[in-house]
């Protein structure tokens, strides 16, 4: 039986997190450098027209326990926030038609 779309999405999120986490030691967390690499690669369209400090500010806001790293839950807060923003934009666009 093939995997369901939601299962594939979860696997993809895990794979992306693991691709960047651990380059600086802890494979369960993203360091600031790893987070910057993630943002500049995976979300380049978002970061390319932003001021250089936006990624730093995002990291600080997402780092709920202030340990200077993002664990998977903190990473998911970013992904969830982006998904909510995209959903809200989609809803507004369909309502204005």
C-alpha cells in the first residue's frame, strides 16, 4: 500500500531537518549557522529580498528556550507559521474573487 500524502509530508519535513541539523555537532538541533543555511537554501525566495538581520530575528523568536539552537519542535513552529500565512493568503485570494 502506498503512503498517504500526509505521511510523505511528515517524512519530508524530518528529512529536511536532518539534512541541516548536525553539521555543527548536535544532530537533534539546528545551530544558527545551520538555520541560516536552511533558510538561504530551502526558503531562498523569502530571504533574498530581506534585510540581513531578518534571519537572526527569526532565530531569536523561534528559539523558545534561548539555547541558541532550534530543536525540531521550534523548527516546526516556523513551518507551521509559514503554512498558516500561506493558508490565510489563499483564503483571502479565494474570497476576493
